[in-house]
């Protein structure tokens, strides 16, 4: 991997992280304004397909042809669970705290890679993961009890790690547009009937936030997929933590949320653990 490709991957990952931080703020505003929760994943899928429609029409049915259906099923199922738990987390707890806990995806990916990919379990990575999980607990339990929002954020992080593994496995054979297109199709089919049952006409603010958040979600997906083609996951993972101060700033500006020291200390522990794992990955 050349340094220029690595730098390009880091830049793309930073852009993806910023897009996802802004997406979370948009979706929380939409939820607060009364938008039914199932409409968010449905709209994200529908908006994805709308943006990809010119590409799909130009390429034809062959654009969706794949020899990796199992990997797409894993990516879509894990993505559905991760996104729904993400929405619950940002609705139930301070935005920056929820995002910080969900940023532990690289740490959850370590045991999952051992179980699903047969990777060797190393002592240094186990110790780094334990350090990172301590950071998660510092943020999730500032008052001694795990809240429903914190549990949802942890669940979103675990299923988000499954998305990372599935996308990495597909990066060598599946174009980014195909991966995103299949996720959009699956989201529309899965969430369409549920959305019809709970339909309630959104306000102008909720609709604007829904559209903006959906566009940012698609942009983040494409940017992250492009980043994974240019740099290793171990190198990209620490960039995710940039989303925490960005989200904290948005939380202060839009929701009058003041981050506490638990967020700062817990984030530093998780960042140190992720850098430890990334350094070990580069050494082999």
C-alpha cells in the first residue's frame, strides 16, 4: 500500500465520519419533531436508490449481479440492526455519548474477526480490547447503571462491526455502488410495509432533516467503501473518533448538550486501544 493511497483513504474516511456525524444530528432533529422511527431506515433506502437510479439505468441488471449473495445478506442484516439501534441510541441519550459508545466498532470487530474470519487471537490485541471496553463502560455508566440508550449504542457498535467485516470481505470483488445499491433495495423491501403501518405526515422540518440525513448517509456509505479500498481497516479505524468532537459540537449547538468528563476520558481510552490494535496490525 503506497503512502498516497493511504493518505487518500484517510481523507475519505474523515469525510465519511463527518457525513455520519451530521446525519445523526439531522435524524435526531427529525425524531424530536415527531417523525415515526421506521420511516428513517425506509427513507434512507429509498433515497439511496433515487441517487443511484441513473447508474442503475445506465448499467442495467448486470450492475446488481453478484457472486457473493451471502456477504450481501450479512451486510444488509447487520446494517439494518445497527441503524435501528443507532436511531434508538441517539433518541434516548446525549448525541455525543451515543456516538462515542458506537465508535467502539473496531474493538468489537476484534473478537468477531476471530470467530468469523479465523484470525489468530493475540495477547496484545486482547489487552487493547479490554482497555477499549473500559472506555465504553466509563461513558455508558457515568451514574452506575446502563441505560436503555447505552445498551442500544453498544448493540449498534457490535452489529456495526459486522458491517465492517462484511464490507472488508467484499471490497476486493464487489464495486462500492453495488454494495450500496443492494442495501438500499433491501431497506425499501424490509421497511416499506412497516412504514406504511405507522405512516404520519411529517412536518416541513422533519421532512427536510429526513432528506438531508438520508443524503448524508448515502454519501458516508460511499466514502467509507472507497476508503476501505485504499487503506487497511486498522489504519482507518482511529479516524472514526474524529466524529466524537464533531458530534459533541453539533450537540451543543443544536440540542444544548454539554459533554462531561466521562465522555472525554472514555473516548481517550477507546482511542488509545484502537491505536494499539492498529499499530499491532501494521507490525503483523
